[in-house]
C-alpha cells in the first residue's frame, strides 16, 4: 500500500496558497532568527482571514523534550486550530510532535502546514518527528500517521539566503535520504520513482545552489528534491547511514546533513560489498542500484561495480568541492573525545530505528568498520 496525504504547493507563487487557507486561530512555530529577520511576519501577513495569529519563536535545533512541553502549553493557551511550521527540520519536527500531543489533549484535529526554509529534511511530508533528550544524549524518532502535515509549501525564495555550508549539509541530507530509501529493504516501485527523481535533481542543482545562492531555479529544484526524497524514505525507510549519523549527532552535535555526508561513501561501499572479495564476483543488489543511479547522473560504466564506484567517486568529489569535512578530526572532534564515546555510538546506531531497513546486515563490527573510514584526527 502506498498513499500520500499532504497537499504540496510549489513554484514561484507557492506561498499564495496561504490566502486560501481556512484558518481562524493560527500559531506560527519558528525560530528566533526567522522572527527577527521578518520572515514570520511576512508569512503572517499572507493570512488576512485569520482572526488571531500568534508566533512561538522559541524553536531550537534538535528540539528537546522540555521545549515541546512549552510549545504544547502555548497551543493550549491560544486555542489554536491551525499550526504553521516555518523553518528547517527542527521547527517542522517540533510542530509535528506538539500538534500530535495537542490533538490528543483537545480531542480534535488541527491543521498543520509546513513551510521549509532549508532543503533537507523532507519533514514536510513524513510521518516521523525526531525529538531529543539532552540529558540522556539520545534522539528519539516518533512514528505516526498523525504526524503527516496536511500541506507543504515549497517556496524556493525562502532558501536563497541559506549560507553555502548549510546548503551543502542539508543538500547531502537529501542525497542520503534518497539513496538510503533507494537501496532499503522496503524500497518499491513508487518510492524508487521519487528517489530517482530526487537524486537526479539533487546531483544537478545542489552544486549550483551552493555556488550561486541567489539562483532561484536551483533553490526551487532543491526544495522539490528534498520533498521527493522525503516521500521516498517516508515509505521505504532509511538505513545505517542515518543510524550512525543520529548517534554521532546526539553526542557531538554535528549538523545532521554533515554527519550523513561524511558517512555516505563508506556506508554505500559497505552496502554494495565493494570492500570485500565479492567485488570481483557478482554485483549485489545495492551495487546494481548504485550503478543505475550513476547512469542517471551521467557517470555510466561497462560493469555494475565500476558504475557503483563512479557514483561513490562523485559523492566524494562533491563533498570535497563543497568543503564538507571528510573525517572526524576535520569536523573538530578530538581522538580522545571520540574514543571515549565510540562504543556508545556503535550501540546507539545499532538500536536506531533507521538501521533496521539497511540492505546489508549490520552488527557492531560492521559499524566499527564503517566508522574507521572517518577516523582520522
Ligand atoms: Fe536525514
């Protein structure tokens, strides 16, 4: 079974969808930055039909559980019927988790409209929200159909001021979502279609969005790629790349997309068994799939193994071009800090829900092998 719930508005005047929104008491969930630079007010001015618009601008990265509790109080006080999640993945995830709890408390449905201001998480179309318990140093992904936003508005112009480094990190989150969904044990024809298009768009437009931040076409295409990748992994799931990235991020507070980008080459090499003697034998399913993507992005080869290696080389080239760290040392982590946490990271990655849909079986030793690829200080 495959189904879609969210209405998706895209293109130049995507934000005009707000004028037709049936909403009375609106809460905008966003962060301090988007409130101070006037974007939250701009969005509010596009909903003249609302009788009340209140802004909750206290969303912090990696939304912690105590902040969600505060956001819930805010919704209860304002008797909200529509929530607009404006921001990156943290704002959207926080809004999703809070709305779910609010609906349970008040016993009625609340409209949730997601307006991403970075192109990365795909959270606007997924049934997942990640919340963090800072005391435990753990991230908890919540899964529920009720977390799916009712509408997503993909406005490329909201992302033109995203700095190059954040563009690179979030863009690699998109590529990792699409690639992990594409090789997942739960991939199907529908998720493949979304993943393939997401990868074609991201490999084409991410370098342009990184080099020319003001390029509206590249920004719009990355918004689309992010959303398509979200639809792919919403159904197909992810893999051990996200399992390890969540574990690393919770301990060292690395940007999520950056952690994914650092790991992607090594995880896919492991998944495609390009690191074993099998390299000279029959290519496995992941290898075949990576080779197919290499063809889409114009790096074909005579053999499947070489095709897969071409894709991995392109991933490495692109991360270097966009100055993404290749090692834990380059990411600012010391050997001592890492070694003190390594086994905790291995354990957390094994238990992470994303790891369950990885195409090649993963045990603690496999995670240590993948991590060795980025262990230079
Ligand atoms: Fe991600």
